[in-house]
C-alpha cells in the first residue's frame, strides 16, 4: 500500500504513519495540492491520500479529475467544525478523521484500501491443489486469470503469485477496473501526455509504467469496456503501451494477472468481452473454490483473523472455543473468506469470555446464527416476507430498499454490493448519489446504516 500525506500533518499523523509502516506501506508527504497532483502525474502512485482540511480539498479533487487521476481522499483536521467536515465529504473526500486520530479508526481506514496483510492460508486439499499450480507457474511470465466467487481471495492469490515470482522485489500494482469510472480508466492504465485533453497540464504516468519490472493486477477485468479491451490486447501482444495523446509507443516489462467473478466465456458469447483478449489472459487459469468447498480452511482462517483483529484493536488474543468452532463449521459462508473475516472481526470485539464464545459469532445485524437451520427454507421464507412487504410501494422505493439493504449486508462495500445486485459499480454509485441528495442515510465502508462499526 502507498500512502500520500498532503499538508502539515506529519506530527498529528505520526500514529497513522506508524500503523501504515507496520502494514508495510510506503508513506510520502508533500506540502501542497499542486505538489500532490504533480507527484501522482510523475508516477508516484498512491492508494490513499490523507489531506489537511485547511487545504482546498475540492481543488485537489478537481485537479486530479482533470488529469484523470483516481485515488480515494481522506480529510483530516484538528478541532474541525462539523459543517467543515461535511463540506469536505460533499467535495468528494471519502472519510473525515479528526486529529489526533483514534488508532482503531486509522487501522480501519488503511485496511479498507489495502489487502497487503492478507495471508495465503491453504490447509484444505482443494486449495492446496490450486496453490501448488500457482507455485508451478509463478516463476514464468505467463499471464494468469484468477476466477472465483466474490470474496474467495482472488487478490490474495495474485499477491501470492507475485511474491513467488522472479519479479517479487519489483512493484505489485493493482487496478480495480470496476471501481474506476470509464472516462478515467484509460489514463489510469496507460497514462497521458501534456495537452492530450482539456485539463491535462502535465504528462501522467499510468499503472503500466508504474508496474514496469513487476506485476500488474487487473481486478474485475470483466467490467472493462470494449474499446479499452482492444487497447489492452495490443499492449499484451506488443509489450508496449500508447499514452493518451502520445506520439509513440512506450516499452513495458510487466507480468499481467487478471481476476473475474463472472463467467468470461459467457461474457464472450454475449459480446461483452473479447474472445482474443480472453485467450491472451487465460494462459493459466487459477479457479479458487468457494469457502464452502474447502471446509478445512474455515478454522485455519478463523484463527488467523482472530489474531489479526485482536492485534489491530489492541486486545489480547483469544482462542476460539470448541462451541464457537463447531458453529463456524455449520455456516455455508455465501460471502466466502470476506464474510468469515468480518464475522471474526465482530467476534473479537463482542467476546466477553476468556475464549471467543459461541455467542460472539453473530450475523452483520447482530443476530445470533442458529445452527441446524434449513438455509434454503429460511431464505425462501425471507424472500416471501420481503415480497409481501413490497406490496403498496413503488418500484423506485423497492429498488432503493433493496440497494440499501444489500449495501448494509456488505458493510458499505460498493463493489461487492454491485456484484450481488448484478449492476455495474457506476450504476450503483449514481443511485447512491441520488439517495444522498435526497437526504437518505447511506452505509459507508465498514458501517451499517445505524453507524455501527463492522
């Protein structure tokens, strides 16, 4: 992870910097918004920008958007009036953090944008077969397509392959193709030259060049539009890219890994994905089994997450009681590893005994999971109840409720909610923006609508 601090915040953010360093993040600092945009254009990538609220955050976001730079921004400040914090959010900041910061809040914000600490845990034979194949091909430069359900650990596998490759000491750059608007993704990947379009006041180095010598992960590549698919295909074939507005190709030496939770063969048949690009990416396919298909990993992952979140929250590590372990094994885990991780995070926070007790294993809404339930029957009953409650409402009202409930279930994660809903992340963002304008409370990352921490 790469953290960029903008403004005179080094003293107040010493705790954030310390936590970021412990997570293996690279931290850099500039004094002004102009320096921040110049640094990003020059190829000093960032996964998160923390900005002094006294600076013009709206101008920074506008400058980044003009240069087609997509990086989440968190505003920070000391003794800030609530209306000033709200103005920063309206300007485009994803979060506001009061200074001096709460260490748990900093850890949560950094965790929300970084998967660097996620370990590859494979004790189940089904998963060991996949990691064995990954070990075999990691040393090559072959493109790899990693497939599997949302939350199964595709990015973790991509990082694992990178660490086992000859490129391990070079950059690992990740781009979420679903999270970046279409009009920004081309510059994000390929960069652009000064004057390439209105607002391009400097050359901008894209992710292909940032990843030179290392690995470029194209996460959720199925969301890339057809025009960019064609440009990506050429880059993979020729090992060179064309910056937007460039006069000549730029050679790059990278290894491509792509992920998708969609059936790309079906997407090809529906003319939503290029067949020649699929062939180019799918030299080796690593298909990750769902967590329910690798039961031996459930307890190993639960132990790992228990230790991780005890440390993150400054708590003593607790073993998981036998009753709680038995309960974990009864769960079907439709949200896969990500759902198990959130469950263990809650359990660490809720546990009151010497061991993590059965009662600490709860659903996102706080209800206790009851073993032995017929999940199919329960879901059918819930669906029937939801359908009955929709009677008398407009289609727009039902849609809004479905979107907000799904977002709450996903603890505010827009990408996962969009996947469950079967809509694009852009469509979801547009609808949420409309709801916010209407005064509707929308769950943020890591929170429910009630404002409870995940």
